[in-house]
């Protein structure tokens, strides 16, 4: 798994989620398994099977999140080069076709939240903007077709 860069708040959120799954999540699943086990014959107990499946899914999520957190690095804003679009930079772009302008912060996939203006660097728009400088254009293939964006501004 490759190294991913996060804001300090984003990494803390992932760590809190991991801690919650390790403690409360595992505890809740154990209770569900115990309750289902108390209901009798395990060979015909759908609740027991469902609880064991839920336990397996939780452990898979924990393992994946542990790998993400283990490979995560906090990006120091002092080290961000704002001469070109990169992780954690804020970009203002203009759709050349309709003139609409948008501002996004380029973040890791786990931190992406379109409602708060954070798009993933692995999304089509994020990939297309990475490495671009102010004034450069990027032709990006999105589900609706090809769109050309001009990079107007880069900031933190």
C-alpha cells in the first residue's frame, strides 16, 4: 500500500474511527454473537450467522484502516509547493465551456467530501489537476464527457 498524505485533522479522524471500531464495534459484535448463541441450535440460527458475518466484516474494515493509518503521513502546510496543484492545495478552476468557477481542496481519498469542497486526488478532476500551474488548462474525462478546466489560482 502506498503512502497517503493527510491533514492533521483528517488523520486524527481516521484514528478515532479505528479506535471506535476496535473498542465499541468489537464489543457490540461480541454481544450480538452471545445473544444469538443463547437462542439455541447454532446450525439453524440465522441471527448467529449474521452476527458472525458482521464480525468478519468489522475485522476486515479494521485491518484496512490499520493499513491506511500505518501508511499515513501528516502533510505540513509549510512543505506544500503552491506553484503547482498538489495534495492539500486549494485550487480555483474555471470550466472553459460554461464559465463556471469552483474552488476545491485536493485531499486523499479518505478525506474527500464534496459538500465541504474537498475532492480526492484519485478522482478524475483531482488527477487531471495534479501538477498543473496557474494558467494551465486540463482536459478531463468525467462521466458526462470531456471537460476543459483552467487553473485560476492555487493557495493553502
